[in-house]
């Protein structure tokens, strides 16, 4: 009995840590609808700051807690800087565009933290006065764990009082329910958003600072925590602070007991729980259907077919691309293959996200299943390249049909989160099934057939498949099916009223996007000769999202531009020291100059230069 | 034969009976209004006819075919068009594309992945636009249209599959008075020309009395009166319900607007 | 939309130009070597490594280079992503004309680069990746590995563990290939030495996301006599803290892989556990003349004591130099021939050679016990375990490799 009580207390202490990280994220999302990728970075900075400040007062209880609070406040200030210099300028950008900016902030903070605090892990002191363990029912429980178990609910109570007993809190709650109404009440929205962002950032900083007696401060903290934080927020219901608390307790306590039975489970447990919750309760445990997403944005313009002159230019450029291996170096061909793969991946994501309005945070799943499908066809079935290239997209199609069936039942950020859960579960299974997938050692030896081994020959294979895929998706975008997807996105009620089967249409759109991502994955696998679980990972999905959003979600050319900019800049800057800082700055620059994405920026530039008539699209 | 037959339609939410034992018929080419004060159960009634809500009891038959349990989109396919109180259009498309979408869906080509959507059923779509006098706006983006034009566009979209029955929920809501008259005249003309039957709800009593062939009055979920404009005007019960006596319909309308 | 499209495709068309920039004119005879590692993803381990190979390169060039040519090492960050590593390798081979590649820290990147080397017929020296598969089940004729592998280090610890004569063992390792290999190797080696050993619990926390409290308690519940630990980095710090708070290590010896490496031991500060049996690198305490010379030069150049990565980086370049000298050319086949049984007679860690049968270097590791000396964590009572003693015979090893 004592053992289980102790395990429960351990779970509860973890829950408090998790709650502190997640509640800020939830508050920020609730009010501003920003999916803040930089939240993990705030958490990491909080931990580093606390480490540095607490070190000034060794052994002092006041110094420790003062340091923790000071760290949280400084992170709040950092949040204010980020909000005022970057996010405030792009609140009216298309939905989720702010995500790209926060991604840039993540990169910048990673390099700055390394420059300031160095690469080596930092182990902070234990909390003075709480540095040992007490015995409860004969089991040793760290005193600091007990303190955490109290701190979590205390912070929850503090937030509750703030939200229910202050005018500001009431406004925050109102904004979480219905942003337009708050705007209509004459509240200064900019101020409300800034204050919310500062509070959220400070809570993240507090979450990090309070961790220093438990773990070493290191440069991986930001990304290792952000996934779980999102899971907690989604399970609890986005914008619900008490929901985040319940979700944190649920996950942590489940994990504490699950490792006793099945030690490998931690890797997927949070995502399995999230998937189950979303399927049963589409808005999370305590969530309500929100009042839509970001600020109202300009409606998308109708699609136009290209003029014949533009088509000629385009054809010429495709021919130039086709001819490039004849004049360019081998490496240029290799880089172009990467570029084409990234572009097809981005175009397939844009197909479901831009045209279909189904945002995916886990599109890498289908890219990865395509890559693994082909790789396993080669290594287990001994298939040659071409048949394996057919197996890959088919496998991706099956996976997309399976997960898509659940996903299309949701919408907005919840759909996005379920796609993320699906991808993470697939990643976990791939990672875990060493016998079949090679685990994280991956599958190697997936090289092109002998006739296609040269860089030039493979370039043409990739060219045929990727440009073919991009062409096909563009064609579909102009077809009744593509129009139908846009119709469902614009108004599902109208779509139903003209006799469309809305969910089925979305499901098929999801499956097609997944299949084409799988095709990109196949081309990728043979170009690298190997596949590893990273291809299914969050990193790959985020890259795709950034490409699509950076390019501009409202234009068919957006993902093409976005992928091009992303791959070429990354290839270039990653040669430099502190490249993440530079890359992050470039992303922020693009975001601020072109809040409607590269495509929108190019469009406005053309108009400014008088190269395009007003109104032409 | 009646196009629509509604029998004993009943629906309650929790303890509240929203619609109680409502029965009526809608004949071929008839323009039938469903009116009543706020909360009378009009929208609930409407949504049971078009399939969005499943009644607790009762029957809805379209040309003799039972519609209970049939999904909204299948009801559409059986020849029921509808317009919305707040317009629902595909804002990222042009005017004509909105109509083409309805036609594509009607012809079962929604899963065609290779044709150009904008080249399909163009002539038919143009004809429908002419019908609502919007041919000159065919290529405009839907998001730029004035509200009245959106209403007319919705009418054209609803007519695209050549329905036998048109369900119009507050067709003139949110429009300027002069536009309301124009829209309803247009609707009445189309009803007459094409032999479509229309069931509509409406707040504007001028519109109702000017165009409806017959009027149903709903109050607290129950049908309290049925008849021509004359019958309804003279019905004491209706006056009582609407006005608590004394005032005219015109003022009631002003309260609702 | 039209001009937009023109713009992007214009950029696309211009792109091949990037690849056509001619290599800088050859001013001086030089040998270009490509180096790839996870500099941004794992800076704590790769920064000392870079300092190590930089020092070796500078020393060699100052002494006149190799075969009359200067060594030029072009180094790139793989961002922790195998596919990026492959792209960089392609670029180094096809554009920078690197004669060979070395580097790698993460096992998956090591395996990806090894397979790339095989496909493109390029010599690859895997410096840091520990995966056994690299030289055994997925070994190939183009790939050699310097650092003592997971199996070797686990075997070194198993030898010491057997002396403890503890019956019931529990293991904790990060849930990925390295952790699994390390546990499997330790189990098989210890079982050979002590057949009555019992494995009472195993815990597999996700890498860098350990729930240390729960893990410690799950281990405690099985009441093991001794514990084998494979966690490292941030996981190790959490595990040590929670373990000592909850008395997991009371009267319970711990055998811990790599934990004596300064990269992992130093951050623990005065909370470093005492008395753990570890593999690692006692750095400035090593008093062989070769190491003292290296240590002094390293201090002089970088102002800090060398770490494990430093020695791996340094020995990598020493190995490359030896191979180039023996081959007498930069031809791949000549270098591969030179690598077979290549001896590196003098290195800071002592002499070692590359086994012809499985391409594994016999460079060893230091085995000792952790202790706090003046509040600083250190390895004490250490000795150098020569890698050659912890490898299967060359005949057995050759059987583990795929036929070529």
C-alpha cells in the first residue's frame, strides 16, 4: 500500500511541473489563439535564469525562492518583448501564421542560450530546506516533491482568483470565449494580448525555474517539454486552466503506474491518451467550442487559371529545371532533389491545410510511412526500386485513410492535434519495433536501382515523381474535387446543402494529401539510402508547416515558394556558426515584412513596383 | 398530390416541447409561409423537414416518400433546395463558381479530379444567374458582393439542382426593405414559372401577406392557425399571440427587426 | 500569381549555378577531408571533439603536414538529422572533393553515413558513434570505427560487475538503440562470467525525458542487489538526484556506462555519486608522457582540460594521418588497404590498431570508480582497459559481418 501511495505522490509531483508549463500555453492560446512553439524556450530560459540567480545566494532559502520568482518575472519581460516586437505586428495575418514567428524565436533562443550559458549541462542546487526526503508510510518521498504537490494547486488557485476576482481576469475569460465580443466592448485588445502573453511566458519561466532542484538545466529542455505541454493543453481543453491541471494529473499519474507494468510505454503514453480523449471528447475534457481562430482576415481570392503567357514561362522554367543536370554539378542535382521532395511535401500539406482547411501538425506521418513502406519493401520483400516506389505511397494512403477517418471528425486546432497524436504514435511504434523497423537505427541500404544510381539519373526519377505529383495536386486543386474541398472549408453548411458528403470529401482529401506526402517520402528514402524515425517526427512536420505558412497559405504557389526559401536558406545558413540564430532572424524578417507569407509579399512587391495591376490575382 | 406532407411532428429538448404535433401539407407550386413569434418553433420545424433534426414523433413525406432518418444531403438529392437565414456561400469562389459547385454536386461529379471545375456546366450556371439577374456579376468574387446580391446568389444556388421544393429560412432577414420586396417578387416569379413549391419562414409580415398563398402560424410549438392572408389577419387568436392585442402587424414587425 | 510563379521558378533555375562555383584555386598542395557532426544538436559532446581534432590538425600541419600536403578539414553541422548528414556528405564528396569523411556522434547518423560510404565507395572513419552494428551486423568495407563500442565498454563493466558477486541486477537505460544494445551486451557478458545472475527489473525511460521519480521507484520495488545504468546527460542528473533522495543507491553498487566521462560527470558537481563503477576518461590525471604532452597542448590551445570528445577527435586525426602516410596517396582503395590492421603507435591513450576483420579500433577506455575529491567529481582507482581485450576474436567478429 505504501508503495502505491508513494508512486501516486511521485506522479502528482510530476503533474505539478507539467501543469506549470502547460497552463501558460493554454492561457496564451485561449486569448490570442497563438500556437506558441516558443513556450518550451521560455521554460528553458526560466530554468537557466533561475540557475544563474540562485547560484548568487548559495544555501539561502530566500535566495532560492526569490531567484525562482525573479527568473519567472524576467521571462515575463522576455515574453513582452517577443509580443510587442513580433507578434503584435502579425495578429491579423492568416490563421496560425504566428506559429512561424514563434518557430523563429525558438531557433534564436537556442543559440542565445548556448552562447550565454555554454553547451555543458548545468546542475542547480537542491532547494534549501527541502533537500532531503521524508518517509511516508515507510517510503522515502523527496521534500521538494511535496512542495511541488502544493505549488501546482496553489498556482491554479492564484490563476483562478486572478480570473474571477479581477476585471482583467474577467476580460481574459471573456476573450477566451468570444474575442469579437471583447473587441466590441471597447477593451484595448493590444493591451489585453500583451498582458496575457506576459502572464503565459512568466508561468513558463516559473515552470522552468522550479525544475532546477529536480533536473539539470540543458539545451534540450525546450523541445523535450513542448510536445507534452501541448498534449496537456489539448487534453484539458484549449484555454482551460483547470482542464490543464486535470490533464497534467491524469498523464503523470498514469505514467507513474504504467512504467511499473510496461516500462517502454512512456514514449507514446501522452499521445495515446490525447488521441483517445479527442476521439471521445473533441474539445478536450474541459474545452468548449471556441469562437473560431485568429482575427478576421481578408477572404481568400478565387483561383484563376494561368494566362497562356504565364503558362509558357512556367513550362520554360520546368524545362530549365529538367535540363539542369546537363550543366550543373552533381551536388546541385542532389540539392535540387531535396528541394523537389520538400516542395512536394509542402504542396501536399498545403493541399489539405490551405485548400481543405484541415491543419495538420503531423503530416510527417505520411511522408514517413511512404519512406518506410518503400524501405521495408526493399529490405524485407526484396522488391526492386520501382515496385517499392509504388508500395510506399500505397502504405501512406492506408495510414492516411485510417487516421484521417478519425481526424476529419474534428476541426481547427483539435484536428491538428489529433494529427500530431497520430504521427507521434506512429513514430513511437516505429521507434520501438526494432525487429521490424530497425528502431532508431533505421533501415539502411535503400539505394536506387542500378540504372538510377548516378546523381543525374536519380534526379530525373525524382523530377518525374515530384514534379508529376505537384502538377497532379495543382490539377486536382482546379478540379471539382479540389473546389469541393475549398467549399467545405469555406462553409460546411453550404456544402452539405448542395448535397455534398462533407466528411467523406474531407476524408478523401486527407487521404490524397497523405498519399502524395508518401510519394515525397519514397523519393526521399531512395535519395538518402536510408530511413530513420526522424522522418515521422515532429521536426519534419514542423518544417512542412513552416514552409506552407512562410510561403503563404492563400496561394497555390505559396508552398512552392515556401519550400524553396526554406530549403535554400537552411542549406546556406547551416554552414555558418550560430546558424540557428541567423535562420531565426531571417524567418522573423520574412514574417514581419510579409505577414501574408512570401507569396503575399512578392505579390505586394510587384504591385508596389507597378509590375502588376491592382486586383489581378 | 401534395409535394410535402407533415404529420404529427413533435420534438422536445430536455423537458421543453419545441414543436408539438404539427401537421400540414404543401401543394404543387404553392408558396407557403410559416410564421410565429420568436421561440415559436419555426426553426426547429424547419430543421426537421430538411433533415438536420430528427423528430421524436411524426412523419415528413416528400412526394409520398418518407424523409425521417434521411440525411440532409440525401434530402437535397431528392429535390429539396434551401437557403439560409444568414447567407452561406463559398466566399473564396466567384459568383458563377458557387453555382457551378451546386451543379457539379447535383450531377454527381464532385470526385472528378481531372476536369477543370470552372469549365463544367457553365451554360447552365449562366442561365441560373440570368434568372436572378446577376449575369453581369458572374466573375466577381463572392466575398465582394453586397448582402442582397448574396441572397439572390443563394436563391440561384438553391435552384441549381432543379428542386421540387424550396425551403427558405428567413429569406429577407438582414436586407433593406426595398430589397426585400424585390427579392420576394423575384422568388414568387420563379415559383410561378418553374412550378417549384416553397416553404418559408419570415418575420416581415408585408412580405408574407404580399406573396404567401397560404400561411401557417406557430406558437409555443403548436399550430394555431392556417389559411390565407385574409384568414390570418382576421384571426383573433393570432392577434392575441402576436400582439397581446391592440397593435398592428406592422408594429410587431418593427419590434422584431 | 503569374509573376510570383515566375519568381520562384527563376530562383529554381538559378539554383544549379550554386553548384557550379569552381573550387578555390589550388594554392598549395592540400588534402581535403570532410567532417560531419551534430554540433548544434549535441554541443556538450561535440564542442570538445571539435577542439580535439582541430588541435591534431594544427599540430600535424605545423609539422609539415602529411605526405607533403597540408590537411584541410571542412566541418559541417548535421543538425542531428541523418538525411542532412547524407546531403552534406554528398556535397563534400562531389563539390569539395573531400578524399574521405569522418565524424558522427549519433548512432543513426553513423549508420547512415556508413551506408552512404558503401554506396558511394568512400572511406568513412566513424569517430564517436558507439553502435555495435556499425562494424558488425551492418559493417562494410568502407567504414572503420575508432571509439570503443557499446559492446566493448559494456564488457569492461561486466568484468568489474562480476567481481561484486551480486545476484540480482536491475537495469535502466534510455529507450533507443544505444540503450538496448548496452543492456543486451552487459547482460550477455555478465551472464558468461556469472551464470547464476538474475535480472529482476529493467526500466526504459525515453531519452532525455526520464520520469526519474517513477523510474527510481520502479527499480526500488524489485529490490535488486546491484544496478546497471546506461542513462546519460540530463537523464543521468535527474536519475542520480532522485535515486539518492530516495535511497536507491544505499548499500547497492551501481555500474554505469560512460558516466566517468567528463562530459557527463562534471555537470553533476558535488552531487556526483561516489563509488559507482564507470567507464570514462580521467583527463588530466593520466600521467603517461604521451597524454601529458597532449593535455598540456590542449590546455594551452583551449584553456580547459580535454574531455572524452577531445581525445576522440584528436585520435581520429592521428588515425587519418597514419592511414594517409601508410597509403602514400589519397586514393580510396589505397587508404582502405592501409586501414587494414593500421597501427597508431603513439596516441595520448596509448597505442592501438584497426582490426582488419571487423574494422574496429582497439582504442580502449578507462575504467574506475567515481569519487568526490575536494568537492569535484573524479574518477579514482582507474586503469586503462585496452579495447583489444574486450572484443570477440577476429574470426568470430568477421562472422557477424554481412557477406560482401
